[in-house]
């Protein structure tokens, strides 16, 4: 019975993942040290069925230690026209706790900070994305 439940959970999770995340692309490294690796993966999420997906960056955070980590950092998104989150305010600050060896990856259902909106295909006046930076990182 446990195997059946586990199999059902795995199939449901894979189906849910496939339906919510349209595409995944290249991984871009942002921070790498002896305790943590932070990167993002290019991707898209279907916002409305049958419509072009919105472009996102899915934050990926790895705890490389055998200890629990408490991370805090600012997410700065640079566009040709300006920057979002570059002022280092609490509004752009993100906090996460990771258990030993844990890897967190944002999904289309993630809250607004680890899932970074890059491009809306319906907004012709949207800024042009250049890069993401992690600033003011604190690791405890």
C-alpha cells in the first residue's frame, strides 16, 4: 500500500510539475562558496491556458553544508531601462531556511521573490532583462 501511495504521489507531482512549468532552460550561477550555491534557471509559466507563457527566472538555492542554514539576501534584477530591487530595501530582501544538504528550486507556484518575472508577452512596453544579482547576502 505504501508503494502504491508513493507511486501515485510521484506521478501526481510530475504531472503537476509538467502542467505548471512550460519550459526550463539554461542554469545561470550567481553565488558559489563553501556554504551555499545560488543560481537561477530560465523558464516559462503558463499564466492563461492556450496563451503564450510569461518568462521567469526560477531561483535555485543549495545548502552545501551538513548544518541548517538561515539565508538572507537582496535580489536585484537589472534591465536596460533600470533596476528592480537594487536599492537593497526590505522589499527586495528574501529569507530562507535550508536543512542540511537541501536544495530549493522555485516553481510556477512559488511566491513572488524566488520566482522572478522577466517578461510578459502581452506588454509591449516591458523593460528588457539583462541580469540578476544577489546582494547583501547573510548566512547563519
